[in-house]
């Protein structure tokens, strides 16, 4: 996978995590879908960690995302963790070089 695609996927994961961290709305979506978003994001974060390692990029944000997916069902903690994960992934990805910059 090229670096630009990886960056795009990381931005998408940051956006989804930020959305899930919106007070009341994020929790309502998670509860109404039977916690399915947590399982989907768990798998998505694992894939991004694998792709990041293969590309020689940092994966800390998505590792935090894996932890968030595990504890995300806890009401206030889940909201905070989703927002922290979104911030960590965003900061990490903003610092990544695109393949065109090389």
C-alpha cells in the first residue's frame, strides 16, 4: 500500500473516532448498533497498524485506537478515548510525509 493511501485511511479513522466521540450522539450510535462500531474500528485499527508497520510509518495512534475499541463501551471513558484517539491519529498523520514529497 502506498503512503498516500495509508494517510487517507488514517485520516478516515481519525474522523470516525472524532465522530464517535461526540457527546450523546456518538454514544447513541454505538448503543443503537449493539456496539458494532467498536468491533469494526477494532479491526480497522489493527489493519492500519499492520499497513503502517509495513510502510515504515508510525502506528501509535491506531494502537491507541485498538485500546479505545476495547474500552469504548464505558460511557464517559469511551467518549474521552475516542476524542484522544482522533487527536493522536490526526497529529501523527499530519506529520507524515506523502509519497509525492520524496
